[in-house]
C-alpha cells in the first residue's frame, strides 16, 4: 500500500483543534481510497519557544525535509511571544527554505454558506508570491530608542521570483477559465511594481490564449467586493496577496472557510498546507473554531500527493455538510460537530 509521510505542526491556539479535525478526515479518506498517511507530530509553537528559547530545533528544517508534505495549523500567540519572533522562527522559514513560492488560495462560496455579498457565483483562485517581495525580511533599525531612529524594510523583487510566480499563475489560468488578473500598485511604486507589470506583459506574449488584465491593488480590493464573479485567477505579491486573501476569506463567509497551499512546484522539497487564518486567540479553547478551512487545505494536500480521488471525496463531504446547514456561520456549530458531520459524509 502506498504511504505518504506527513509532518503535522498544530502550532498555537485553534491550530490544534483544526489540524486534529483535518487529520481525522484525511485518515478516513485515505482508508477508503486504499493508501496510508503516516503522520509525525511536532510540538513547535509559542509554548515550545517558552520552553526551549526557539520556535523549532536548529535542525527543524532538515527534519521536515524528509517528509512528503506538511500540514500546519496556525503559528502565533502574541500575548506571550512577539509575532516577529514566532512567525520568523517557524512559518516563514519553512516557506522560504522549501521554496514554496506559490501560495494558492481558493475563494468561493460553499453550498449553504451565506456570504456578505449579493454575488453568489464567484470562483477566484488567488496566487500569492510566497518567498520574497515585501516579506523578504531585508531591513533594519538604527539609532533605536532615540529621536533619530530610522527603520528600513526593503521589498525585494527578483526576476526569477516574479517570473516563476507569474508563469505559475498563467498555467493555473490555462487550466481554469483562461483569465488572469495581475495585481500591482505600479502607479505609486514605480520600480518594483513596474517591473512586475513588465514581466506580466512579457509572459502574456507566450500565453496568447489567456486574457490578462493588470489591476492596481486598491481597485482590485473594490472589485473583489463589487464584481467578484468577473475574476478567475488573481496573481499578487506577498503583501498584496496576503491582504487580498483575507478579503477573499471574508467574501466566502469568513476565515473559517479559506484554505491554502504553499507549493514548491519543482517538488525539490515538501509543500505545506494550512488554513489562511491564524491562531484566533479570541476564540481559542472555546471549541468553536471552524475546521473547514484546514480540512479543505488537507484535500489540497492530497491533490498535490496525487491522491485525487480521496481529495475529491473530502471536498464532496465538506460540501454535503455545509449544504445541510452545518458549519455555515461562525460560532453556530462546535468544531467537533462539524468534524463529525464531515466524517459521516465521508
Ligand atoms: P486570525 O486569523 O487568527 O483571526 C482573525 C479573526 O478571525 C478572529 O476574530 C478569529 O476568531 C476569526 N477566525 C480565524 N479563524 C477562524 C476559524 N477557523 N473559525 C472561526 N473564526 C475564525 O488573525 P489574528 O487575530 O490577526 O492573528 C492571531 C495570531 O495568528 C497572530 O499571532 C498572527 O500573527 C497569527 N497568524 C498566523 C497565521 C498562520 O500561521 N498562517 C495566519 C494569520 C495570523
Ligand atoms: C498568512 C499569514 C502570514 C503571512 C503571517 C502570519 C506571517 O497572515 O499566511 O496569510 O502573512 O504570510
Ligand atoms: Mn494573512
């Protein structure tokens, strides 16, 4: 029987609840489809940091490299560990070290879910650059604590980085409805974003079958609310993609529905699957986190591992569950009840 080795990193807050839910759905789907998921759990989190002084051991990346994929809950507990420490000590190094440059985030309404918009029939796939840009981590502070303090944070856009994410987005558009929206702010940020627009135009010549439109981020934010049905694939830089995908989550009914895949398209290292949301300290330990975003991310993981039948089974079970009214609005059903309904549908 085929076995996939999965590293599980529940992380902080609701991360534990939602990864446990996803893992039970994944196990059930694997059992029915006739393959094995061999999971190894790592307690790397803010609690681990408080104990050891690091978010993960010094050889954490090398440990993870031996797995076929990573399923992650959420990282961050700002009450105890500054976000700048926790995220730069675990989540961001994984994305960068494993060259997970394509962050794929689907936004559509599941059956039975009432979004905040009038529009119901939208199906957007956000492709977010995931390793450089505004989140490169290049910068510093000088004269700290004085009146002359200076803080510099440099966005880094490389030709390799911009071309590969746009090419990935063009390919996704080709496999879907043939439309690509490329998002920048080149009217104000003329160097980096002008460069992104230029590479978009160069690639457009290679993809004459794709209808490409460049939008400014501010206009795109409005379009996602006013006319989401006009969008197919949306490609954006790290920061812009981050913001647009919480907006995407909102229009699909909330962060509890927004799934994400951090993909290394070359498969030279494991890819990582996690919900768009964070550790949700405001509802942690209440047992009401919606596990659907993480279960959906688990289905994306199975797709990536080539287990397309099991992935489709999980999606169908999620959809049957929401169609029956379970898990459709925040706080209405408990995590356990939503998970049980999805397992029953599987
Ligand atoms: P958040 O996504 O954790 O929460 C935002 C809001 O959405 C909260 O009101 C929360 O209750 C709600 N929410 C989130 N997920 C939900 C779910 N599954 N079901 C129901 N409601 C849900 O964002 P935040 O509060 O800005 O961040 C909290 C911590 O998580 C911070 O440390 C932040 O840096 C971190 N964070 C981590 C990730 C990640 O690991 N990928 C992503 C975002 C934020
Ligand atoms: C996300 C999160 C992370 C990001 C944070 C926690 C660093 O917001 O995955 O969307 O911006 O990448
Ligand atoms: Mn985010």
